[in-house]
């Protein structure tokens, strides 16, 4: 660090201390403020021009098939078991609708009702899904079962929520 940088840091620290004293800060606090500002300015001025910090490493993907979505779903089910949870219902319905669209069907299509099962489709359509763990498992199983279909023209088994 050059001599000019040190002088700048000391002057800015002193100015901060004097300003604090002028606004009524008493005792040794203005001196402590001056030292802290001088140290911060010196540290900042000591960074070489053009230097950029490194980005932190990306977190590793969970191993063993774990997923943050599964964790979030489990927490929501524990918190809202047997109570209406609109966020859970919206997420499950949008997940089912996305998978149905991949198979070439919209939510209101009769093939979608057949693929999911009438009970699951009705539960996700009602707007009052009150899932127990068994009901949520049936809904998620029905959504996962959609991946086994290549097209929705083949009959599928529905699950009961």
C-alpha cells in the first residue's frame, strides 16, 4: 500500500471522528469511529485494481435421489395435514397439468381424467384439497404414473386421493 493511500485512510478516519464528535458523540467513541473508518478505507484501498473475488463453488446435487421438492412437500404435509393448503394444491395441479400437456392433453380433456383417475382429478380441481399423507401419496403416485404413458390413448389406472 502506498504512502498516499495510508494518508487518505487516516484523513478520512479523522474526518469521520470529527464529524461524530460534532454531532455530540462523547468519550472515546469518536476515536473508535475514526479508527474503524480508517481501517475500512485502508482495506478497501489496498485491493489491487482489476481484482475480482472468486464465486463460491456451486453446491453439489443431492445424491441418492433426494430432492429439495420432496423435502418441501414433506414439510408442507406435516404443517397442513388435514387442513386446506392452496399452495400445495396449486403445485400438485400445475405438476399434473404440465405432465398431461407433455402427453398432448389439457386439464379439461376427458383423457386427463382417465389418466389421473377421476378421484385424483376431482380432488385437484375442487379447490379444497385437505391431504392426509395417504391422500397426498395417492395424488403424487397418480402424477408419477403419467410418466409410464406414452400417449393418453391407452387406458390408465386412476388412484384414489
